[in-house]
């Protein structure tokens, strides 16, 4: 899935708008009063959030345009169900909604197909196994089955494995009136926990609020691991200025995240 595309579903992702917190609050007040134009503006202002989330599914081999559209559906559901009285940031509420919508799409479109020749080999092996059990009153080895039907044992093992019903991460394990609980939800992933994704997205939002020079300093210092002296040499200012700008940037980011 190519996430480097500039245009997804006709949307130029390099020109997506960023909403200030004051703008978000104002727009949501208008949305609650039925303002459709405000809703459209709020959706466009959060499309970067959808782009951030679909990167999590970059190994799914799904078309990036399809995932983006599904993510937008999740975003719209989040907007329509968000309760501003709960004192929760919209991104914190929206991320699980968008991820859930994408998971459902992948689950419903995750068909695994086995070729006709593989199925034929597997069924021949199964019939031969049953016949050998009846004949010898014991479980036959793969070698004995291979000799019985005249097929390489490696091919038999591969065919038998192919027709097994795999357990999908998107299979439901529990349903009780509401959304299903899926196997994926029960698998521990210490590196990519959902709260880590939310924190990372919030951090990116805070960085995007910084002036370009402060943004660059934070990126060089904390994402590329450079010293203040190295940053000073790279951008052409003194180490003292880097220190001052860094402290100011961190303070502004902290205020945005609080």
C-alpha cells in the first residue's frame, strides 16, 4: 500500500488544513446546531488524523484509497457521536472509532482462496489416510500416504495445511448486542498499543502548531538525537538560541497537550 501518494480519493493530502483548538470548539458548537457546512469543515480539518491511522495498516495490501474512504466513514461516525461534555479530546475518541471501522472492512474483505489442485491433493491424502487406518488399524505416516497416492510428501503437507480453516485476527470471539469482540482485540501488542498511537498523533498535532524553526529544532533534537550544538551548526544560530527556542517549543507543546 503506497502511503506516499499526494492525492488520495481526489484529496491533495499535502494541502489538508489544520484546525486550531478554538476553531474546533466553534465548529462543534455549530455542528450541534445542525450546521452542515461546519461539519464538512471539521471533517476536512481531521483528515490528517485518518492518514496517520491508515499507516498502521500499511501491510494489509489493501488499496490506500479504499482504506482512506473507510477511515473517513469512521471519522464521520466519531463526529456524529462525540460528546463534548465528557472533557475528552476529539482525537482520543476518534482514533478507536476509525481503527474499528477499518478492522471491520478488512475482516469482511479478507477471503483466503485455495487453488483447485491443492484441494484435490489434500482430499486424496485424506481419503488415503482413512483407507490406511481401516486397513492397518493405525495412523499412517505422511510417507505411507505419499506412497499410497503417488504424490510427494512435501506436496501433501503443503496441501493439507492450505485447506485448514485459518483463524483470522478479525474473527469475532464474543458478541453481546453491540460491537463484536475480535481476536485482534485480545492479542497483546506492547509496541503498538492504541494509547501509544493516540499519544503519538497528539504529539504530532502539538508539533504542527509550532513555528517552522521551533518545529525543526524539536525534530532534530528528539527524533534525530542531535545535540544542541549540532542543531545550532545545522540551522545557523547559536547554541544559546537553540536552548531558548527548544524550551519555548516544549512549553507550547505541553500547553497544547494538557
